[in-house]
């Protein structure tokens, strides 16, 4: 615990410590000063810590890498969620846990800046991939797509989400949105008979934005910006490759 900075805190930090619960408080005692200081300085992190004490305990007991990997696995598995509300809930809750892990590792000086932005970019990538995979599977279930492999839906789907800006450069920060250009290949996409590819992929992309961006009781996942597409906001939302 000597690698974690100690600091005194008042007000919100004390309230956090009082509310964290007896069992967690005993386990977190060596890190009391640090955690109270974090709670004092960030209402968001204070809220996440209080609602995710198991995650907080895992961070201080095991370090940040293993709990973060666990979050990424849960987000990846969310692509098999039974419905859209379940997917949105999992994405938002795991995103909050991942943000907590990354922020504490950052504030404590356990990670370099490069590692922090790498982890934030990995979080964005994983949330985006899970959402795309869920949408493809949903289209397969509803008969609009005929996927070759529902367990691995992206290859051969004809749908491309191209990361731009800080996302494409692997430099996402805590408040970054994700800049995307969405493309589709009408010759590759396994579109069902009678389904117009351009209309289908536009609707799918609008759902992608909704799933990631809409604010629910669990917050939001990621803000999505599609304005970097070739013709900007006035151009096609989704462009064909051919």
C-alpha cells in the first residue's frame, strides 16, 4: 500500500468512508486516505465506488489489470444479450467499473499515460465490437441477415465501423467520444431477399448510436460522432464500398 498516495479528505470523502459498509471498510483500511481523497475530488468516482465495492476490493487486492480484463470479458459476452435493454445495461455498468479501474490506476501512478489511453481505447473498441456483434446477431435472428457463423458474426457481414480521430489513433481519454465512419459492402453482406442494403445498414447504424449513446438510469455508454464521414453531416450516414 506504500505505492498508493495518501491524502486527507473532508466532507464527501468522509461521507464515502461512512457509507462504504463495515466489511468493505475493514478491507480497504490501508487505502483509506487515498480512497477518501478520490471520493472528495470526483463525485462520479465516489458514486461508482459506492455502487461497486466488490470491484473496488478487487482493484486494491489484485491490482488493476485482472479486474479490467474481467470487465472486457463481460462486455464481450454482452453481444449475446437476450435483448437490447439488457445489452445497454451491461455496457453501461461495465463501462463504469472499467472507468473506475483505469482512473484509480491513473491517479495512483500505477500506470503511465500511454497505458491509460491504451486501456480507454480498448474499452471503446470492446464496447463498439460487442454492440456491432449483437446487432448482427439480432438481424440474423429476425431474418434480415443470413450469417455464416452466428458465434462469429462480423467476418463476412459486409459491415465496417472505421475508427477515426483519437479512437483510430488509440488515444481515447476519459471524456472522448468515438469518431466513426460506417461503410457496407452490398456484394458481401448476406442480406435476406427483399431487404434493401442501404436502408438496412442505415437503420442498424442508428441503433448502434442509440445503444451506445442514449442516457438511461445507468448513464450512457459512449458518445458517437459520425460527422467525419466523407461528405460530413450532409452526406450519407452509411456509405457503400462499391
